[in-house]
C-alpha cells in the first residue's frame, strides 16, 4: 500500500532549526518525502515537498525536488526555495498555502545554502545565503512588508470573525479533536485575510472546549516497561517494576496503586473512560480509609438527620 513517507529533520542542512512546523504557525507543516511503499533516498528523483494546513491530517505535493522552507508573520507568509542546485526564483504563499506564486530574485543562477528569518517566525522579512557560479557568496533579502496595508484586527473582546478563525487539531486516523485528553481551539489568521499579523498575541485566543474520556492514547509505558509488538506495555526482561508510593507525597492522596505498566501522559487532562494506570490500591501511610464508615458514623449520618426532620414535622403538625 502506497503511503506518504517523510524524511526526518536530521537529514536536513540545519537539523537544529529546520523543523516540520513552527510554534507561531499553527497547523502548518512542511515535509520532504515521497509516496510509495518505502522512504526513498533524499537525493532520489521522486523526492518532493509536501504541505499540510490542518496539522498533518491531509498533505499536498506543492513542488518537485529538495526545498527549504520558512514561516513568516506567524504563518501568513510562507517561502520555499530549492537548494543545492542553481536557481533564479523561489515560491511564496500569502494564503496559508492554498496557492503559490513564483518570484524571480536574481538574473543569475545562485545555489541557495540557507533561508532564514527571525527565530519567532513573526517577521515579514527573510534572508537567503547562496553561491554564484564563481563560488562567491551572495546575501539576498526578501521583504514582504509592502503587500499588506493594515494589521489584522484581533479584537478578542469583540469577536474575531473579520480576520481570524479558530483551528481545532484532529488526530489523523480517528477524526477526533481529543489530543492530550481535551479538545482545544487555536486562533490563526484566515487564509483570505489581506492583513499582517505582526506580534499580535494569538495565544490569548486559545481555548479548551472540553476534557475527553481517557483512551489508550492518553497513556504511555511506565518506568522499566517497553512497548511490545502487540502494542501493549511489557516489563523489560531483567528489570523490576517501580512501586509508586511517591503518590502519597501529595497530601490530598489517600491511596497509592501498584504499577500496571502504564502511566498517564503528563499533559493529558482526560477524565473517566479507560483506566490503565491503576492496579491494586493500598492505603497511604498515616491515612484513614474514608470508604469504610463505622456503625456509629452511619447512625449519625443517616438516622440523626431523619430524626430531626421527623421532629420538625411533628412540631409543625401540633402547631396546626
């Protein structure tokens, strides 16, 4: 079965910086790869640049060959350029990758070695470094500031329908918005908005819609356990499971649980549903089992209130 295979970041020129996406360009992803049964060599003829604007659920081939990419203005400007071979032009998009335009940046062919912008990916300016035919280094600047006449209207207190929309990430194979135990919404610029984002604090528009029921996705293998071929967590041969009495360090905790091989992801906020991380329960040292009430306690909890209620009714009845 043919599938999309992407090369890892370690195969890129600058693996410490060139990642699939950007923290400020939510849902936008680039990747070099190929469609087939296996991943082909990066230098192969079937290598292409693929793009996703929905967090990786759907991918589209946008260019043949090896390309660099950069995000600008929190994703409102995208720039790609072919590298390691002489070129005169690049491609850019100002509508979240829905369409791409060619821009000729030189009359002479230049072999691009790097494409960069500010680390926050919030600028409208980029630089490219390359070598000409004489192996002389060239520095090329790109400035998209003039394409927009106004800054996008954030207006969190007035609604954001004009320039912004909410993006909800979904799991690729389940069409579910439950990630890390909750459904969340992120604010990003509309693809057809003719404005720049700048340093607008889009993170203020972040919302958690609801917490989801726990599923297998909310758990990982615990200490000294590993994922088996069957997809379950198995104890590593020669190791012992770690007791989890450290749970009792939390003053609000009454019980600690024997290890099961699973633990909940730190970032998950799921509630109820599948429980994989709790084995046999044990009372924490110095704590009382609140689930077991004495006969005297039951008397005060149940019969005393009933007696008071009955006495009150009798009093009212006698008074007429």
